[in-house]
C-alpha cells in the first residue's frame, strides 16, 4: 500500500492525515501478526512499512503546531469527546534513517495514541513481539498466578494446607433425565452408573489429551471423510467440562490447572491464560467476545483494543480459557439450542458461551468448564462439551493427609471419633466438609465437646457457636440474624453473590458484615473461620454456610404462614441440603445450642415447636405414599426420609414416621456412604421385621460395608440382592454372606470375585433354608478355585450362571461330580465362554441326567467332545430342555452325532459351529423322522447364502 502524502500543508487536512496514520497502523498490525508465523517472508515489507509509518507520524507532528488554533476552536464543540486527537498524539519521533542499508533505527519506543486511547509502540525490527502484547501476556499470567494462589476454605487454619490429590474419572454413564443437583455431602448425583470405582482413572495433566482422544474416537463414528474428521476433532477436541457436587474441588482443580500452565508443566506452548468466574459476568448486558473472556483492566494495562486482542487469540492454539461455575449462570438460554454468532459480534453472554462450548468460537483454544452434574446435563446437546470428567473427591490417603495437617497431635483422637461416626466420616470425601469436620473436632477435643457431635448439622452448629463466642463477635449477635436473612433471601432467589444493597436489605450492619469476613476464634490454635468473602460483591466462603444459615432463618425467624408456603418444596433438589439441616435443627440439643446465639425474642418463641410438628407431618405423609410409587421410584423418597430422620436423631419423630413405613424396602441407584448410614439408622429404629431388596446399587467408598453391617446387625431378610458391577474384596463378600437370609435371587456379575471370595460366600449359601432361584456370577475371575467352592453350594441352587469365569476342565470336574450327587435336578448350568475343552465334556457327560439346561457356548469343544456328549444324551430316560453348544468347532462330525439323539433334547443350538451342507442334510433327515419335533438352530451354513437355517 502506497502512502499518499500531499506536497504542501494546504493540500492536507487534519482528518486526512489522521486517516493516513490509522490506515498505516492497521496495515502494520496485520503484517506484524503475519510476521509471528513467518518472519522471513515479511521482513522487508515490515521495514518498508515502518519507513512509511514513521514518515506519516513525522508529518503529523510537523503540522500539529499549525493546526493548534483549529483544535482550540473545535474543543468547545467536542467538550464531551474523550478522544481529542491533539491531546492524544505524541508530537515527535526520534529516529535515524540509514538509506544505504535500507534500515530504520528507532532510538526510543515512541507512542502514537489516537481516538480510543490505545497505545502502539514502534520497536526495533529485531523484536517481533510488540511491547503491548508482551504486557498483555504478562498481565494475564499475573492474574492467573493471583487466582491460583487464592485459598478459599470454609475454615481458615493457622498454617497453609498443602494440596492433596483429587480423584478424577471419565467413567460417567449418565442418564440426564434422572440427574439432580450435585451438592455437599448428601446431595443426590443420581447418575445411573457413576462412581463404579472410587478411584480416578486420569490425571490433571491428561484432561485435554482425554478430550482430543474422545473427539478422535467420535469422529470415526460420526464422519465419512478425512476432512470432516479433522474439522470434528478441531471443534470438539479442545473443550472439557469438569463436573462434581459443590465443595468437591472443581474450583480448586481449575486453579491447579492455571498454575500448572503458568509453570509450563502442562500445555507448555500456552501464551494467553484467561480465567473467568461466571458468577461475576453480567448476563443482562450484551458483550463482545473479548469482554467476556478477559477484564477491562487487563486490556487497559496493555493498551490493547478489543479488536487487537481478538486478532491475538482468534485462531491461536496457544490460548487456555477457564470458565468456573456454569451452574451459577441463572439463565435458561444454556438449556436451549443457541444461535450462531461471529467472533466480532456484540451479543448476550449466554450466546457467546454456547458458541464457545460448541467450538464455533475460538476453536483452537483450550477451554475448561466447571459445573454441577444436573446443570451440566441440562445444557443443550448442541453445545454441551463432548468430554465431561467427574471429580470423585478425596480418597482415604488424601483425607489422612489433610487430617494430619489440620489436627496435628490431635489427629489420632479425631480419626477415632470419625471412624465411630460414619455420618461425619463418610462426608470427608468432599474437601469442604472434610476440612470443616476435622477443624471442629480438633477444637472439640480441646474442650471435651467433640463427643456430642454426631452428624454434620451438629458439627456446623458447633463451629458457628465457637465462632460467635469469640471476643471478636461480642455485641454483634444481632448481626447473626441479618446474616441468616441474607442467606435465606439468596437461597430463595438462587443467588450466591450479594451486593451492598442486598446486605442493607438484610439489616446487616457494616461492622457486623466486616466481622464475618475473617475472625480468629481460638487464640491458642490460631484457627479462623471465614463466613463471608469479598467487598463490593460478596459471597459466603462456601455454599454450605449459606445453606445452614438458610435453615436457621427458616426454623427460627420466618413466620409460620411463610413457613407453610415452602413445606411442599422439601423434596425438590434445590431444597435437599437445606431441608436436611432443618431436620437437624429439630433435635432438642442442637436447638438449644442455636438459641443461645439468637436474640432473646427469637430464642423464646414457640415457633420452633409448631414448625417441627409441621415438618414431621410432611415426612409422615411422604412415608405413607412410598408404597404407591413404582419400585425404582421408591428409593429416592426412602433415602430422603431416612436422611432426615438420621439428621434429626429424635426418637419421637422417628417412631411416628416409621410406623407408617412399609417394612419391605427396595434400594437402588448410586449409594454414597451417607446414604448407607441413613438406611442403617432406619433399620436400627422401630421394631419392624425389615426385608431389604437391593436392585443394581452402585456403591461408593465404604457404603457397601456400612449397609451390610447394619443388615447383619438387625437380622434383616434379603430376598433379592442385585450387586453387580461393584469391585468386592474378601471382607466385603464375607459380610454379605452373613446377610443371606431368605435370599432367592443373588446377582454378582462383574464384581472382581476371586476364589477366596467364593469360599467366603459358600458358608452363607450353605446356611440357606430354601433353594435360591438363581445365582449369577458372570465375568468374575475366580477360576477353578472358585468352581471347587461352588460345587459345595449346588444343593441350594436352581440356576448357576458361570459365564466367563476362567474355569477349565479341572473346575468342571468338581462341579460335575457335585451335580451327579444331587438329589434333585439343577435347572440351569451356564458355562459359556470358559475354556473347558473336550476334557470338560468328558467330566460333564455322566451328570447331564441331573441337568435341564446346559450352556456350553464358546468352550473350545471339538467334534470329538460333541460325540461324547451325544452318546450321554442317548442314555437319558427323560429329554433335556436345552443344550447350547454354539461357537464351538464341532463341524459335521458333531452335527451327525447330535442328529442321532434329537429325541433326547427339546432344543439344540449349534450356531456357528462349522457345519456344512453335508451335516445339514443328515440333521434334516433324522429330524424328519421325529414324532415330536426338536427345535434345532443351525445359523448360517457356508455356501448356502445368508439365510439362517432352523428346524422345527
């Protein structure tokens, strides 16, 4: 582009010169951006453009003095104009022109500031990165370090806590229709098969690698061409969503990712790190993309315009963006399919977020999102990230690590108390509640009050009471009333961030508000509780405090008429944690502790008694209605009632509600340790003869041990136990064995059972008074050792399924000998997918008279083995119901052998066994002679097309 500068000043107006400079500045920016990727190709162009650019600036500087009087005249007309060019333009530039070497040497970086007050530095050509871009990167890194360095704990400790590892899993089998809120230590995450293993299977460093791998796998299924696959991977391979209940460590994980990126330990090529707290975004105001992903301060410090920043990040693969708190976005737009938008559009933040999630905006940037589970799967599928990872929380080692740091010399006593109170201990897989519980018990041991802390409501009330007894809070008890109102109003409105106006409406004084920010409550231990954080916009340090204060306001401050308006909402997911705390406040001891903290007029009110009765009546009606629900729908209601009763720990309330509850309980879904603790409390209460039916429970942590200890202790009957897809050890199965009372159906598929596990179960099976309908043990690696122990159980079984259990002919010999000795028939013996071979058939042949159904599909059997089995069939006095010998290479030899004994079997499956037309003809010939036709399924015969051949 040629620079057209008039020869005389009269030919040039001020506006013309400004336009010239602006045009050349834009051209320079474009070439500098291209220079980053290919410096060599554009080096000479940049030199020439610098010459032109410097010339334009010098001309502009030269005419400034001539134009001063004109500027003064216009100043009065443009008083409101903040970008008067005379005040913004730098008058001169110092440079040396070396025409011989065709160089422009600029002695000092000079500034040209026009219009919107953006600063542009002209640097020596030896530095290809403009200074303002360097400043922008530095500013973003400083902000990332600041955010990553913040420690947000519900309790402040006298020493910094070293980080402990979080367990992250990509094994999420989700059913969005049944998802409910993630939450604190008991919020339901009702995913169908989540937490199949309490250990994570990926590391923080692998989360974006995981996204790329997932996108690659999906592209192979979704795309028909290489180009389409490449686009699909680029669009979906850089977006990751982290889900987990509140307090589980989602924000902590994002800070770890930010710090690792700053330290170049992950994504080492990253140049721009952008961290956005979505709760701080104004969703009522239209924004430019760059306004959403960065702060005005970061742009101002670097003197970059939004357009210039967009050029830097639009197509760059070296951008990391972290969006924390998608669940805190209180707009419904994210649940709907969004409209597309361009990178330079100014539109609703929700539209920008949807397009970022879908990969339509900034497709090359690495983007990390955090959200609670229910809200994550409520996102419209058109933009919900394809890679979703779950934070499982703290494993036992991490809890032990935290306990030693927080409690120090008191840790052994605190640990003992936790182990004897599983309702508190089981909450410790959530980092926030783990820290609160351990810190409170640490203090409680010092004043001997820890023994009274039986559940999380009592732990939190104790922590609050200790806080309010501190010297810092003296004379500010009334401010606690204001704090409960602030929490309650925020809870109703779905609000977690409060403005100064919210604080004033809650009648919370400035002094009281400041008192709740940070307070030392134990001078000797230097322990602090932080209930609020922030200044102009504030929030509770952790949502659990807002919810417990909401419960206090509901039980002690709200009028009875207002109270009744909300009773019907107790079962909603939004109320789950608050309603639990409300039941906890129904405990007399807990009530007295809270009342000591409240104003006298509130503490002496009889509202609490009225509300307690109303809560009890509601729970009572819910318990009566449980039997009207279908079996899968009973468990969530049952868990809710048992959780409430356990938290209240009030015998009068418990007995009244249990009276109307059915003694036949059906348990299903994902069970957290707290769920098992609540059911255990229920089973220990009242005088009912409980019957426990377990239907596909996925156990988390110690929940299986807690539940079955309670079942065994209370001598409950267990008619149906579907326990599949849970990893079990010998201790666990030995406990289950003790709980087999009246058991008719036992399903233990994919449980990692060993021979020692089967031995532990054997004793429980042998103590049954009646035969079990079936025992399914598919896909367990117990092998011949387990089969030998199972042989001693066959007299108590009607059906035994051993599909894929690593059994050889050695194990079959034990089983066959036991079958042969039975005084009754074993209805079904399923041995498919075990390598028993012809030797296994030799062992089975003498006992088939005691079997109705034998399934030996895919067991490495040849025509010789098939012939031996056929000869054993010939000797039967009564026909068997079915033999499945499919997927074994028995060929025509086996087909011919079976054709001679078809009358001894009602149904025969020999699919994919290598039978040819010769074997088929022999089978058809013998089949045609039968008076009572046997059903024969032969499948496809080679050379006879795709038709399946079946004889009836």
